[in-house]
C-alpha cells in the first residue's frame, strides 16, 4: 500500500510540473485539475513530518537515508512543507547527516533533502550558510562518488545563481579549482554541472573573471581539451552532449570574448536541434480513462460532492489513496 501511495505521488508531481497550457491543450479541464489537487491534499495531510524527522537520527543507515528521501518528497516545491520541516527542527539532523554520516548513501540522500528544503527558501539558505554547509559541499566535490558530486554541484549552481554576493565565499573555499578538476570527469553529468558552476562564477562581474583568470592558462587548456573531445565524438555521442557543447562555448565566450571553435565548425547547434518539438503527452497516460468515460460524466449540478467519496464527483485515483492511518 505504501509503495502505491509513493508511486501515485510521483505521478501527481509529474503532472504538477507540466505547464497548465500543455495540460489544457491535451484536454485536461479545470475540474480534472481540481480533483487531482484534492487527492494530493489527502496524501499530504496524512504525513506526520515530525515522526519522519525522528528517523533521520535512527541508528540504521538505510532508515536514515529513506527518511531523507521522504523529506525530499514532502518539501519539494512546497513552501508550506519547507516551513514545517524547519519548525520541526528537521534542518539540523539533515545537515549533520550530510556532513558527517559514516554511510555515503545517507550523506547523499541528506544532501538531496537539503537541496529541496532550501530552494526558494531564504531562511533555509541562511541556515545552510551559517551551518557551514558550503564547506560540506566542498567536501562532497572532493569525494570519489560521481552521484555525490553531481548533487553538490547542482546545489552549488543554484546558490551561485541566486546570490552572486556569495561568489567570493565559494572562491575563498577553493570551488573554482575543484570545478576545473571535475570538468575532466568521466561522468557527463559531473562535467556539465562543473561547467555550469564555472560559468556562474565567470558571469559575476565583481569577481568571476578575476578569479578564473588567475588560472587562465589551466582553464583554457581544460576547455580546449573538452573542445577536442567533442570534435572527435561519434554522432550519437555528439547529440547527447548538447548541454556540454553549449556550456563550453558559453564559458569560452564569457572568458575570452569570442566564439569557440565549436561555433565556428558548426558543432554548437546541430541540424534539427533548433526545430520546434511538440510537448510530450504527459497527461494522456493519467487522464485517458477519464476522457473515454466523459460521456458518462454526471451533470454539473450532480458534481457537488462533499469530498467523502459518496457523491457524483469524479475520482482520479489510479492507485489507492490513504483514507486512514493504515495507508501510511
């Protein structure tokens, strides 16, 4: 039952992240969305966040990691839940697990939860800064885990883009050199995230170019090396490296004020990449059964359900929703 609820929450999260105009173009009505939100409210209200936070301090590493996973799901893009976790003292064990948990997976999961907790949450960012979270990110970049590095780089990029005044702090902690090292990573996600972080630093007018140009020769060699690697890629690999191509060229332009060789050789934008693509039918798989049954939908005056499931309201449950404590 719990796995069904988690699966359903993921489905709802996917729909909630889809632009309203796309949903409407695919035949989703305001009534459909209202019922979906009502279902989401049932799931959210059933979560006791205080008990979840308690498990962040559990002696079992797998339990700590799973508790952090739950926090991530609850607070993601949800300011109310973010505030509830902060008020329930959930921030402190997450920082502790992120920076000092002996289990790597628990550290990675805690970082993921922190990233969701402090995004678009100014008090959360301030608390992360005061808790020496930036040093924790530096330690994550120094780890041997590509997954840990990717998550740390993602949060670093967000913090840099949201508050350029912190660029000097990241520079003093040695982030530019760490990111330069990770540009040569075997993991494409790490390379792209490191390039994105360097680009944010370079775009900071007060600090960026001065910081990066202190290692100008090294940076230029690194970017030149990536350009040569991209030039030798097979067509399929070249297509998959679209973001890396754009980041390398943008960083080259920002630092050296001229297009890179990728631009001059036509490798920056490949044929067909600029073409318009229709958005994927993300709603179809969830709402198609409702569309097929629309001819049997009740009249408007019969849709005034009280929410107890006994009226004529349309149900959007693809999986069982928690109706009592047994569902949690």
